[in-house]
C-alpha cells in the first residue's frame, strides 16, 4: 500500500478509495470543529456531510501541495457560514429568535450531583448558543486556535488575515463569550 502522503494526490486524481481514507482520517476533527461552530450536533452532522460532498465535487481542483485538512476546513467554514446566513433568514422570516427545549427530564431526587450535572448541561448549552451567535469573523479564528490548537500564524494563513488581526479577533470573541455567560441567569 502506498504511504499516506500520496493519498491527497491520488484523491485529486479522482481515486475514491484514497478520498474515503482521507474522510475517515479527518471526520472526527472536522465534526468537532463544525459542532462548535454551529452549536447543534444534528446540524453539524449534516454540514460535515455537505462538506465532504462539496470536497469530492471539487477534488480535481485540489492542490496536493496544500495540506488536505486545511483545504477541507476552508470548505467546512464556507458551509458553516452559508448555514448561518440561511438560519438568520429563517429566523427573520419566522420572527423567532430561538427555540430552546425545556429542561423537563428531571429524574429522581434533587441530589447535588444531579443538580450539578443539570447546571453543567445548561452552561454548556449556553456556551454552544453563544459560540453559534458569534459573528463569523470572530468565531472562525477562535475555534481554529482553541479547538484545533492552531497557531495565530496558521489561522491567519487559513482565513486570509494577519496574525495580529487573528489575535485581536480571538480576544474579542473571548470577551463576547464571557459577557454572554455573565448575562445568563
């Protein structure tokens, strides 16, 4: 079997098996990134699927000299941005700013561990909503740097900004998240 370094080149030539191997190797990280971006697991699953479909349709334009995960992440970011725009339009048309599910599944006694778990779930849901509500210009660098562990220089190359702009955007995103969490009941 050829080494893994040849997989992107083979995929760029239309090799489905190579593309499948690349999908398997990247799907976990890609799903985590998209999940944090959109805040909903079902939506993230759909967007990951759309990302791979779009990647396959564009695979002949892929430059194997470029890291495959970076190319794939750029497609995912575009899919997430499209999803955000469509969601905003749907909200405006419906006049609804959010449909939060009620916390109705309290089972057993009010033991401290259960309360703590419920609080943790609420805080995580709040964080997910706050992340999803961030503007793309703040959300993308924050997620790439914190979730992906990329350097500011790497993020800057990926999104077409300077490392200083990335640093500033990340700081603004963190302040916005902190403010959203502080406003919560």
